[in-house]
C-alpha cells in the first residue's frame, strides 16, 4: 500500500501530524488506493510561506511564458488522459467515459489559459486632458487558496488554478478528501510541465482543519471554493470578516422542463443523462423533471422503462452506465431523502434502495430512483440530494414550469425541451439560472464559456471563459502626463458649455 505526501516548499513531505487517512475505491471498498496526509494548520503555514516566495518569482515572468507552462500541461494531460481517467474512476466511481471527459475539460482549459497568456487585455482610452495617456492593466494578486469538491477531481482544480497561474499568482491547493490521488497526480503534471516548485503547494487533509486554515490565513488574499452551499457559507463568513476576494460555486437543484410540443425521444435521452450521469453527483445534475400535462404520463412511462435498464456497476468495467456514489455517507444521505419523499406522499416509481446482490455489495451503490407526484415546495423538490434521485413535477403550462423552476434557493442550470422558438427565447430570459440549455440536458458546460450560478449557488463570480481572469487579477490604472504642465482633472479641462 502506498503512502502519499504533501507538496510543500518545493518537496514531497510527510504531514507534521504524522497521521494519514485511507482512500478506498467506492466501487469496491476492499480496494485500498493509498494513505494520504492528515495535515495540520502548521503544514498550511509552511505552504503559504513558500507560496509567497513562489509568487515573488512567478509574478515577474512574462504572462506569455506563464501561459506556455500551461500549454505543456495540456500536452501532458493529453498524453496521460487514459491513465488519469482510470485512477480517477478508481477513486471516485464515475464511468471511464466520464472521467476521460473530466480530463478533456482540463486539457481544453489548459489550452485556453495558454492563449490567454498572450492576451490578458487591459484598455487604453483617451484621456480628457491634452498630452496625457490613460490605460488600465492587470496585476496578479498573491497566494490563492484553492478548495475543491470530489465530483470533478481534475476539471474543477484546472478551472481555478490555470487562470490563477496565468495571471501570475501562486496556489495552495486542497483537494477533497475523497479524491486526493487525482489531486496528487495533477500537481505532478504541473511540476513536470515546468511550473516553478514554490508556485504550487498541495496540502491534503480535512476541510475543517486544512481548508479552514487556508481560508483564515492572513497571507492568502484570494479564496476560490467549490462545494456545498453549507460549507460555502462558513467559508464566506471568514472571508467577509477578513476582506478577502472570494469565488463561491455551490449547490444546485436543477430542472429539466419538457413541454407538450417537445421532441420526446430527445428529451428522454436528455433526462437520462442529466439525472443519472455521474450518479446524480454533478452540481448541474437534473434533480427535477417538470413535465407538461399533455405528455406527462407517456413520458414518465418511457423514462421508467429506460431507467430500469440502466446497468449499475464498477465504472472501470465495460458496459457500466451508472457507477457508485462516492461514499457511505452519500448513500445514507440519499436513503434519508427516499424516506423523506415517501413521508411527503410522493410516488416512488423505481429504485429507492441499495441494489440487492449482483456482486455490488462491496461498493456504495444505489439504484437510480424516480419519484412522481412531487409537490412544489416539498423538501424532496427543494433540497439538494446529490445522488441518483429524480423528482417529477406535473405542470399545466410553460409559465407554471418557469415558476416551479425558479422557486428554489439555488440557480445553477436549467433545461427546456420545446420546438417553439418564442418560448425558448422567453425561457432564457425568465429562468433564474446561470446557464439555460435549450433542447439539451442540464449538464454539458464548455470550457471557454463562463460557468456559475445565481442565488445561493454562487456569489456573482464565474469560472471558465474570459470572466474568471477578472477574478484572479487586480485592475490597475496608469496615467502618464507628458504635457509638462500641471493639468488638474475636472478643473482645467471643463468640457461642458454652461448657460
Ligand atoms: P463539500 O462542501 O463537502 O466540500 C468541498 C470542499 O470543501 C472539500 O475540499 C472539503 O474538504 C472542503 N471543506 C469542508 N469544510 C471546510 C471548511 N470548514 N473550510 C474550508 N473548506 C472546507 O462538498 P463536496 O461534497 O465535496 O461536493 C459536493 C457539493 O459541491 C455539492 O453541493 C455540489 O453541488 C457542489 N458543487 C458545485 C459546483 C458548482 O460549480 N456550482 C461544482 C461541483 C460541485
């Protein structure tokens, strides 16, 4: 069994506690992947001190050279795609096609970031005074604390760290406890690509200790967090008190709406993929299906038939449609919501239990589950479950569907199936989400567009695309007066024509 280390101050080191936690395969808990450091606040302090030194060097590298390191990262990830996908499936369960997609997202993000090194645009604008130059440009900020969830073990760290690095910052990275192996390999790739060692620090361990120590460290002015809304609230409170720059990406309760005029087959494929891809553990997963009354019964019948045919199993085995949940705690949470749904009077149409037999006893499996007659406003309909549970709500009209979609505290993704362009464009205006898909499922973001949600899903920032570069850089303005005289703004250049 392998014992893994932190990467601090340019070397692979044991945690100061001398303690470790185990990382096991969720499809077969007898399969022990390795032991990973249970680090302490002391380890975080050493990591931040080193990252400060890394930052002082890295911020002076020209941005195109920083981008070039990211281009090499993209090349290495491309070469190692299958191997990394395999180890990712082993530690968090989603099928290989999905973990390959996770790595591909990292590759796309790397090449986008590499090219951004040759942009990082500022503005030059005319000054209101003669012989005076006015411009804005970007400066790096410092050490960024990067705290990530288990469900996209590579893609989400790349969304955060690649733009942070291209902008000239250093990173202290704490991956989720369930996916420390992918986090370790990711840091190995960064180093192999030529990132100067002190620019990246990897500190494994628990959120309450390592995560909290990063968030509250006074020399970490930037925190980027993706995880649950509950943890995000704790992180946000600390960052608010300490005046830190904070990006939060949190929970979701995403809906797919199917109207009477929709292409039924297309909508069915979308619902299956949206609800049960990644075993429902995507922030953008379809957890609510809003069906218009004309197609409700027919659509639901076809969906249940298809869901009963989904093959549960080890994501590394050929033919598996749905992998395990990430942990026993995740299975227990899903079970508790099945109880809640039944107590609330919803109809359990399929699933709702751990699969009996079938050689799946050794893993954290749960059957794909559908509840019908779910009431808007019920807990099943309102709360994030983060598992393979789909709640079906019947509505009379598109407007009623939009209202149900919007009446939750989250606002990440939504999807609408219709052939009516007028309703489709109206939906894009009316649905309170950061992303709306028309005739496509709630999942499927592309690396070069901004990603994020409204309401309690986020705090106004976006990952991906061009917007994330705003978050990781500080805008500075420079004025150069070459007139040789004192020119007083707003006084010597009065432009109006007073009556
Ligand atoms: P989580 O909130 O349990 O953990 C996320 C990270 O926070 C982990 O690294 C954890 O160790 C750390 N953490 C825990 N307590 C902390 C503390 N007190 N201080 C600092 N860090 C702490 O989330 P999870 O179970 O890993 O992931 C699932 C959640 O993430 C879901 O709610 C899902 O919707 C959300 N998510 C959101 C997005 C998005 O982009 N909106 C993407 C993926 C996942």
